[in-house]
């Protein structure tokens, strides 16, 4: 099964991105299910719930909350209790707060804990939304899974994240790029070759070296299985 883990849909000023348009693109890409949440500019969790009711086998609903809203906690509880969403999307950049502000975010982590939900967040956007700040919150609420999105960061930042409470870092894209790039280079240099045993050999070697580098130099988890 292929799952698209992040998509904003719904109304915002000047446009209305309908779930049907998204599912059409997902069909073209061969995606089975998609995580959906509201646009940030105009939060409409009700529309997301309607989409999950109409397409229950294709969509995974997540709430969007502005923690500064007076009814923010009530809205998130509605998302979990009445809409049965899988989690909540938080964005410190859009709504103006630091990711480690416990007095503001604590009630939302507590609701995630109460209903057994996860929190998806901007993992590396500016100084207020970085892995170490989210790591501090994750340690304070160890039963709440925190998923870091938008975290295209240098390896030294991933190393720092690994030192904190981040226990899983996705390096799949790096591995696929390494293998595909090696195969393409081999084909360019040896256009007469067609035996997979020949062009896969350097690709596998490159993958092996990259994994060694990630385990030892980046994630610091070599020998800790």
C-alpha cells in the first residue's frame, strides 16, 4: 500500500482545492490513501471530516489547530471525539509561537495523549520550529508520537535530532537517489551493457557505503541494534 502522508485541501481566499482533484492526482500516481488536512489560511476541519465520510477508504483525516484560538482545545477535542481524526497538524510558523512553549502547546499534547493520537509538525522552518524544540516537547509527552514534516536539513542537523528524542529518521529518498544515480551513470558510460548483474553491482556498493555513512556519521546508531 502506498500512502501520501501530507496534503492540504479545502477553501482559502481565491481558491477551493477539492478532495476530488487531489484523489485524481493520487490515482495517476498510484497512491492508495492520502493524509488530508485543512488549509492553514482558512481552517475548515468540518470539510476534512466530510471528505473522510465520503471517501473513507482513500483519506486519513487530520485536524488543523491554531493554538492561540480561544476555542482551540475544544476544536481539537471535536476533531478527535466526533471526527475520529488520526492526529493534528501544528505549524508554529503560520501561527506565531515557539515549538517548545509548553504553556501554550501542553493542552494539545494532553488531548493527543488522551485520545491516542499523533502530532505532525513543521520540523525545520525557522528558529522557532526545529528538531530540538520539538524534541523537548516529545520528551515531556513520551506517549504522543511526533512526526516532523518539511525537514530538508543538513546532516549535522539530523545528527542533532538523533541525539534528542527523534527515534526514526527517513533516509529512503537518499538511498533511492544513490541507486538511481549510479545506474544512470553506469548506463551513460557503458551504453552497450544490459546485464542487471553488471549495472546493479556498483549501485549496491554505493547503497552499502551510504548506509554505513548514515549509521556511523549521521544517526550514530551503528552497533546499537
